[in-house]
């Protein structure tokens, strides 16, 4: 009976062991594309008088437009890849 408990405990312990972690690599162009925004934020942190005051709604609207534009570009790039594969 003790052997059965030991076997069950071993199965439970080995089931909880983390597998080899997979590093998620991001495309290097994603960080390069954000350099302008990062520079703007750092500029506003160290020189707030030089920043344009925007309402939260305006900031959200701009972010939404940017996300939509990036999604549309990605879709078109995917279409171009599909077309080039079929040719």
C-alpha cells in the first residue's frame, strides 16, 4: 500500500515540474518602431513644460487609430505573403 502512495506522489510531483522555459522572441522591428514614442515620453518626463497637454479621450483616440492602422498593415502584409506563395 505504501508503494502505491509513493508512486502516486511521484506522478504528482513530476507533473508539477516546470518544463524547459520557451523564450518568446519578439521581432526586432517592434522595438525600433517604438523609438519615437519612447523618446517623446522621456522628453515629457524630464521637461514637462515642452509637452503638449492632451485629454485622456484624445490619447485613447490616437492609440485606437494607431492600433487599427497597424492591424490593417499586418493584414495587407499577410495577404501579400499569401499571394507571393501562390505565384
